[in-house]
């Protein structure tokens, strides 16, 4: 089978390194003095067993740290229980998003979400939980990590009675630092439980509950000053099949277009629910949301259906086969007085892994979103884009044989303008078979510098720029 040029980005990287000073081409802003922390699926084989889906690989943590004179880099495998058990037994033990270990009757296997010990392979995002930095996946099993040395500290206990089976890796934060998120609890009557969590606390407070007959797969949600926005796509599961079906987690979900998409607004003050029905679509990522008089407006990276999940299996990605799933940036407007739904297309230029100037514009009217995209539809991610959501204008950075990851926005200290800052993106260079950290001016996507890494970094999803060890300051740079 032929391989895609970028397939090295899906080849295991287990080499843990520390470099106190990396080569830099160009110059980074003097005010940049924090760290970019990321997690990514990085180990795709254990013994003779193989992970099947991009989301599944065992996690590796990455850290770039800036000072006035140099940039350092370190990477370290996350020593989760899923990782340690796999290494101990020399085979995959924990089920993941798209991988079922398929052990025989006498082999012990843990499913992705159920049983006494679901996977804790935090390969998707870095978040703040109480006073701890944590690596997370979509089970409620955050793993605390050391910011200085990337050591794995261990599981983080959650307080309170808001429990469930499946969570999201994109919580939201209000201006006081209160975290909002939701967790899905499977059962005869499954529930989406929306909760809040005060800064420096691990105790969850129930905000509201939405009951559903068939729980949907949701990777993120939206938030305004007043509302939590759940977009219940028609990618749904039968709970009995999910528990006893003998398949990987996501294979138990089926696309039921006829159900359409149901959008729930949950009032953050009293838990009251308003629901709206619209046509079927799918998304991983909300971008931003805000209120205008009686309207609740939210922007979302939309697919026409959930085909994208099947196209992210590793065999498909490594082969270079065409990716039929593509995105558009949509804006939904919900009128709470008339209970109507309308939709407009901001741009048809493909975009994914969206980032905004979160602390300044989250929950407010805004102008810019940054993301990655494809120059030619059907190809793999090969550009970084800046979209003006008010007029659909798009600016793009692209370089041949280079494949970028999520662009993390870092605001200039005391900046007034929404786009006054830089973007940080880990890029794979297939000519050198190594990666580099790209630094772009967020105003015009002009390259400022690139930091060269002596090995390839696997393709990942999310991370955070952090310039303090204090939770009160971390929330000012963290993104949902």
C-alpha cells in the first residue's frame, strides 16, 4: 500500500528528549516568556497489537519554553494507567475511542468508558482542574502532570455528585475563572449533566440536566454570558449496544439523519432548558457564542454528516486516500422569543481546530477565528487560516511539504486589538522528516520565527500556552 507524504506524522514517536536550547530561524517577540504545552497520540503499537484510530494512540506530552535568549523543548510519554498496563502486558489493555482490544474470555479488558477503570489516556487536550494541570481524553479520568518536568503525577479526584461516563475536552471558563462543562451519564434514561466548578476547586455543582432517549456524541459545546449550548447531533447510540456490543466505543454510534439536530440552551442561573430543532449536521468544535437581544448566536465548524470519524482511522490517513469529509464555518441564530432557528455560512473555506482570543472575546461579539485547513479539498491539513467572521475574508499561511497543527493564539500583554498577538503551531516538515514550532504574527500570518526540533512530533489536537503557575493567571491564557 502506498503511503502519504505526511504519514510519518502518524508513525509512533517514543523518543523522550530534553533540549535546553533549540535552533531558531528568525526572532520571537521579547514579551513571549511562557510555555506551550501540548499532548498528542504518539505510540500506536504495543507488542503485536495496534491502535486503529488517530484519537487512540498513547499520549506524549510536549513543552516549548520561551525566554529572552532561547527556546527549550522537552517531550515525555504520559504514564497513565492505560500506558503502564499496556507496557506491563506488552499489548493493548484499555479500549480507546476506535480500538477494542478484543481479548479472549480469560483476558482482562477495560472498555473506553465503562467498567471499574475506563481509559485515562490523556491524548486530546491540556486543561486546568482545580489547582492541577491535567491531560485529558473524553472519559472523566484527568491525569495531573508536572508543568516543570512533564512528569505524570497521577489521577485527579473529583468531588460532588455530578458523575457520568463521557465528558468533553473543551470546558469553558467565565471571567471569574469558573469552569463550565457537561458529562453524559448513560442509562435507561440517559442524561447530559451540565455543571460548574469554581476556580481552585474540584467540586462540581449541577447547573441543569437534559434527558435523552439516545445519547449523542458531542466533543464540545458553546457558552454565552447566560447560556450553555449543547448541539445534539444525530450521531447516537443505543446504551445496551454500547455496553454489550463488543465493539470499539465509537462503532456503537450510528448516524440517524432523520432525527435532525436538536440544540439545547441551558440557563446557567436556574437550569431552565429551551430546545430548538434544525436539520442534521455534525461538528467536533464550537468556535464562539454570544447574545444579541433575544438572539443567541453561535459559530461552529460544521460537517454535513459524521463521515469524518471513519476517515480518521490510521490506515486511511496513512494511505493518503482522499478525505471526502470537509468543513464550512456556520453561524446559527436562535431567537428565544419566537423559538426560531436560522443559519448562515460564514465561509466555505475548510477550517478545523479553531482558536480565538479566548480571554478577550469568549461569549462576546468577536471578529477573528484561527484554524487549520486544506488548500485542496480532499487533502490532509496543509495550511493555517485566519477568518474574519464579520465578512468571511480569509488569510492563509502555507508552505510546500509542511503540515501544521492547531494554531494557539497568544495575546500581546495589554493588547487592545483582538488580533494583536501571535500564533504558535507545531508543523511537520516532510522534506526533513522533523517538526518545527512556527510563530506567526496573528494580524497578517507573517512568519516571525520557527524553532527546529530534531525529530518528528506526531499529529495531535490541542494544547495550551501558559505563562504562570498560579491558577488565577493560567485561566487568562487557557482556551476551551
